[in-house]
């Protein structure tokens, strides 16, 4: 995993703490904020990020998303 993309609209929904925590905990990874990642159907319902160019990781809460990302990184 080299790059994590965050949707700016989803950041407003609640993933901003995940973005800040991941950026400080894993500065060696690229953390990109994009205006829209094109996952509009899940954007208002779940917390998600895009890993690499295509893999989407989503969870029902910001805490669970953070935990899952940490598990994926290892």
C-alpha cells in the first residue's frame, strides 16, 4: 500500500479524524485528498477511502475504518 485517497465530501461526513490520524501515524504513505472519488452512493452512508488506484475500503464508523486500515498496513 503506497497511497490512500480520501474523498473531501466524505471527510466532511466524518473521515477527517481518520485522515489526520493516518497521516501522522504513517507519514511514509501518500495521503491524497480528492474532491470526489466517484463513490457517491456510499459517501453519505459509510466511511471509506480508496487504496491505490481502485480498491475501496469502507466501514460503518470512522473508528472501524481506522482500525481496518491499520490492519491492512500491518
